[in-house]
């Protein structure tokens, strides 16, 4: 094949080129003739004239033409609109054995998926497709969604560029004998067994520093928040730019890098219309991990050299260089060097500039920024051994092929200051990234260790406390009851500590989830007040509880975590108040039609906190004023957990304190209103501690099966339900459980979730699926240590009647069994 490229400055010159092309001997024999044309800096009328002239002078060529800026425009910042002037780039591809088919897909915003499917079908219906050149219809259409539909197509590289298309500058496509088309998503599918196309993708920027997460966006081009802060903070913080300085000229050395399917892509985000917003020329999605990168001209060139080493091996006959405007901005007057490196290999290579480079192959790629996509073409005969299509993506290229010195001979012993600075900056950054990774790995290992150990302790502690409950219930010996009471007290403290450590682990790992449920807010507050009153009284303190009378009835929020926060504050107030009173206030105000703000405050007349100690309180394991409270049991974890939980729920703990006089802890939290009034529906609940009320269940003709791999759990269930007259069978593994369930009918089957051979879910499914089993329609309850979001919903969805979080205490077990037994089986 042959390529001819022309850069001209006047429309008048096109006629001369037409004569030259038509006169070429290969022209007549060509199996396919393609013209790719880009106008440069023409005004609207000029562009129309250019289009008509091209179609008139080349009626026998497949043509795609569009308007774009040239590199001078980019350097001069003329990006927003066409300017006066003229110029154009024409590249002719004359094939000897291969072909190309032009398609103009009707574009519509929001229908990129349909466009992608059309394109996919067109490629699949082409015999021996070797590559596809695409020209998107306009700047804002997200080609990424189009490209996604091509994921199952193998070894057909797609390449192209979004050039700057303005109103009245529709791209156009023409195929001999057909009507000219305008404003389409054009796809030129190259095909033929002999045609090989090699596509490379170069970046040249190196990621530096930490990665951040996109946390809020208006759409994939307008990003509002990164890491929960205004998106612009990335540039405010690291580059010291004010929002009005977030413009391409200040960012070209530092594009943001993100990774998709292992492929690094960069993105330039400039200040958007909203304060703190960033606007990108290529899509950035919610939860994308982005980080700053750094590059200087030499970095870019060294990748280009690598690329050219590969291209040299390929022995190309034609080429396209698809170049992001951002490279031009960075390379400035050296911009032509990068193109010259390629032109050593591909003499007539056409270099085009734009804003979103299209690169997609074998399910990878998308719309790029700051990249250089090189496309090399050649036609080979069937016997040629090296005729594979080949693509590589920047980092895939072989390091050992780099010969940067070829590009920039160092003729002076003094290395330029910017080069040394950049080298130092990058190497230091690499060291830091490595150190952070090592620290994170070590911290992760520590967290896993803590959580495993805590879990083990919790399970065994629960057994101890369970057994102790039996002693408390059954022993008549006062001395033994006293010992058991002490075990219970200390056990509770240990249990709280373990739960706190597990919570901290979850919070640190970002695995703590907020699970909104509907709850009766007054009931919850009354219960908390009753508990605090009990412990306050024991210490001779007075608890004053005041709650808004017109509190909404049902709110939606994470009841468990709100309880945990308030209880912590109440317990602290009791702990750190030697005498006096504690005031627990619950206020509520309506925020809008759907939300209410709960205002919670706990005030005490206790020891107080020194002003300088207040900010230390959110540090885990930090206890303050140790001389005064060394006798008070505590770990310094509670307030840290409260702070973290509140922040997950969109609130914040406020602390006011006068040392020696007392403290006030408060927070305001927005909750969804489910029902404002109870309409007389609220039942009177017993606010007494549920721990006291168990052992009363009596049943008749009831049998349950417990499938759990820990024998101690069998014992605990038996002991807890000792007086209930329930016939309890146990199985130590899933298979035995299934066998036992075959013949004997059980009212309830309790299944442990995690078991070694088959887990509880699988056991459940097998019993349910076995129509012969006596228990295919029994009631199943899952026992699990998991308590994250959706655990209950997941099991209920599977068909479980209920789930019971482990570790459980007698009252919970009894209540759940009572709930699911038919009434006629319950005596009391
Ligand atoms: P802990 O109570 O287990 O030590 P917390 O995280 O709940 O841990 O509290 C951290 C520290 O804050 C306590 O050790 C105590 O010094 C101080 N503190 C917390 N609540 C109060 C309070 N109501 N009055 C005085 N000091 C308090």
C-alpha cells in the first residue's frame, strides 16, 4: 500500500493534489482508495467549501473529512471556537489488495449503546476486518459507551479521535456512488487478509502519590467530589491552584490517571461551571480511582521511542498519529520532535490533534486523554511469516527497547535543572508510594490478626457467659451466685471491649456499613434512658431524661448504630461523674417534608475535660486525664467509634466541657420520616432489661434440629432451652444435618452459616429441594456472625424465616423460637 500526505494552506491547492493522485500509476490498480481529510482553522463557509471541493475532486475515493484545530491553535489557546485562517491535512491510503467500507451510524445522545451494537454487527459482518477508524459525531458524545459494545470482538483494533467540531462544521463521509453523509458516527472498517494494522498507545506520564476516589458526579464529564471533597481540591492542594487557575495550561504536566481493566488512562479536568467542580473531556465515573501523574517531554519521548522500536520491526507502509492536545501543550516547541520520531519509520504518517483519543481492542480501552495513539498499516502476502495484527498499550512495551539517548543526545555534562528536579521528584515519589504500600500491607495484616483473635475471644467468651447464665439460674448457693455475678460483670466488660475492637477494625477497613431500618424513636430513647437510669442509680447519680413530646413516631436510620452512639455517651457520663446528675435530652425538628433532625445531648456534672485534651478524644486508645480517671475502666475506643459512626451517618460529635465542672456531648442527625404520629398504635413496651426475662417458654410436641460444626453451640442451645420441653437434635456437619432432616419432621431447623464442608445455605437449599425430605417445608433460621448490610434481607430472600446473629444470649434464642412456633405448640 501507499500513503501520501499533504498539508496545504489554501483550497486552491486541492486541485493540484487531485491531479497528482489521479496520475499516480498505482492509483488505477488500487483495490481501494481512501482519503482522510482534516480542515484546519477554516471558518464556517471555508469549511463548507473545503467539503464540497473534496467531494467534487475525489468522486472515486472513500472519504471522511472533519474540522479540527491544528497544533498552533492549541498552543495559542484557540480551543473554543474556529478562527479565521486556512489549512488542511489530506492523507491518501491506496491499497493494493485490501478494502475499506464506510458506514455512517445515525447518532443520538443517550443512544450510544445502540450505536455500539450497530457498529459491532457491522464489524462482525465484515470478512477479515483488520481495524476500524472511527470519527465521533461531536465532542460530547461519550464514545466510551459505544466502544463497550465491542468487547467480544477479538483482534480488531479501533482507533480515532474526537476533533473539535462546532456547529456548522459537521464531519462528512462519502463513498463513491452514494450520497454524501454528514454529522454521523463514521466508521471506516478496513478489511482484507493481507492488511495488518498495528496500534500502540502511549502515555508517558507516571502516576505519583496516592489514589483518590471519585465520590460524586453530575455525569461522567462533570465531577463534583473526589474523596468526599470538592473535586478541585486535588489541584488546590497539590498544585496550589485557585479554582480560576484550573486551566489546561497549568495542568498539562499533571494529568489525573485512572486505571480501567489494567489499562492506564489519563484525564485532564478543568474548572467546571459549579464551584469546585471539574470538567473532563473523557468520561470519569463514580468510584473511579484517580491519582495525579507527572510527565515531562523526555518521559513522553522515551515511550515514543519504545513504540517506534516496535514499529520498525513491523515495517509499516502507512500510519496515523492520533495526538492529544494536552501533549502539544506540554511539549510546546518540541511537539514536532515526537512526530519526527515516527516519521523516521513512517515517512508519510499523518498527525492529527484532538481531545479524546479512541483506542479499543480485545475488550480494553476507551476514550483517552493526553495519549498518542499510533496506527501503522501494511499489506503482506499470504506467505509472509510475520503478519500478525499487533497492539500494545504503553506499559506493555518492552523496557529494554528504550534508547532515549537516540532522541536527546546529551552534548553537555550539565544535566538541565528541570530534568534533575523531575528525576528527584519522581524517584522520591516512587519511594513514598512503596513505603505507603508496605505500611498499608502491614496494617492490613495487623487488622486481620486483630479481627481473627477478637472473633475467637468473642466466641469463647460467649460460651463462658452462656454457661455462667446457667449457674446464675440454677444455683441456690449464695457464694456461688456471688462468684457467677462477678464473672458476668467482668465478662460484659470484656465483651464490650471485643465488640469495640471489632468495630474499630471494620471502620478502619472501610467495611462498616450503615443499615437504615424503620424504628420507633421514642421507644428507643426510652429504653436507653431506662438503661442509663439503672446504672446511674447504682452510682447514686440522678438521671434527668427529657424528650420532645411531639417526636415523630417512626424514623428511618441505623437504629443499632444510633443506639450504640447514645449508649456510649450515657455510659461515659455515668463513668466520669462521681456525683450529681446526668441530663439526657432528645429534641427533634422537622427538616423538610421527608426528614427530621434528631438532636441528642448528654450533659453531666462530672470531672470534665481540659480544653487541650478535647481534640485528643477521637484518637483510638487515647484516654485523657489519667491521674483522675485511672480507676475508671475504659479503653479509649468508645468516642473514636462514636465519631466514626456519626461521620458515616452524616453527623458530628460536639463536645463542650468545663474542667472540674462537667461535660456536654451532643450531635444532630438527619433521619427520614416514615410516620409522624402513632395514631394510638404504639403498644406499651416493657422497658425493663430483656436479659432478665427468659426461661419461661414451655412447649408441647416440639422438636428442633441444630446443625452447627461447633459442639459447644449444641450444648448452649440445649442449656438455654432446657426448661422448654423442646426435643433438640444436633448435627455436627451439613451432610449429617441433611440426612437427619430426611425422615424426622422438625418444627424449626437452626443452621450455622459457616461450616467446613457445605455451608448452611447449601444445606438449606438441598433440604428444600428434596421433595422426599420430611422438612422440605420446615422453618429455617440461619445462625451467623455476619451482621453487615443486607445480611438479614439476603437470608430472608433465600427463604429463611429469620436469622440470628452470633453470639446469642438466652433471651434472644428463646424469643426467636417463640416467634416461629405455631401457637398451639406454646403452653406458656
Ligand atoms: P473510655 O471511656 O473507654 O476510656 P472513650 O473513648 O469513651 O473511652 O473516652 C475517651 C476518654 O474521654 C476517656 O478516657 C475520658 O478521659 C474522656 N471522657 C469521655 N467521656 C467523658 C465525660 N463524660 N467526662 C469526662 N471525660 C470523659
